[in-house]
C-alpha cells in the first residue's frame, strides 16, 4: 500500500509556545536547490552571491499557518501557507524594502519561539498580499507595517536544520 502509516503518535510534554521571532527572506529564483531527508531540509543552495535577508521581529506579533487542504472528490492535497509579519515604525528604508518584496516571489525560513525553523514557499514561493502601513491613532498604537504573505505548496512546510540556518546569510558560491 503506497500510503501506509509509519508511526504512532503519543502525547508529548506541554513545552511548546507560539509565535515567530525571526524570518529570513530570499527571492525564490535565487534558490538553486533544496535537499531534504525525512521532512528536514539539510541543504539550501543559493545562487552565486545571494543571501537570505534577516528580519528580526517583535515578540507576540507575527505568525505563520500551514493548512493541509484536501479534496476527496478531486483527489488533491496541497498546503496553503500564510505568513504575517509585523514591523514597527514607519520609515523610508523599510518602505523601500517592502516595495522590493512586493514585486517578487520569496521563500521564507521562519524561526519560531521553540527554536525550530520552517521553510515556506519552497517550490512556488510566497506572494506579499495587501500590505498595510498604519500610523496608529493613540500614542500606544502601533506605527508600522503589516505584511501578509500567501502561497501554495505540494506539502506542508519542511523543518530546516540548524546547520542550514547558520548558512542562510553566507553568500551562495
């Protein structure tokens, strides 16, 4: 049977927390190849001179979802991926970077608050949706940007090994 189940799943410790603390972005066209083993990315090869750009995030503001979408009637399965990042403070250099992101498909390596990293947009990339800049009204309101990304992939996001994360900002050879 080609879709045979392979493992039991037991209750685990209650030691997982929500949230995203960092996102690395690169233009999807600058990824030459991705290698994985058992659902974990072991290598990301980047185009010559290209790097992932690191976006450090404010705690408890950003998130991602990876929704497995199944149609029994059509015999299809795919993962709808969504990433929302919040960047505080309206400023020209951030605005300029957002305009560049808006014009291309990106892949994202997302670092969660459990010390795990996940690759979104592996094959098809993520597209920036209706990004919003807001000044806020009251002094305590956010002044900044909301960046919603969306994409569809054949499978759920792959975990990225820490050895790969350590090379994301090293230029491709």
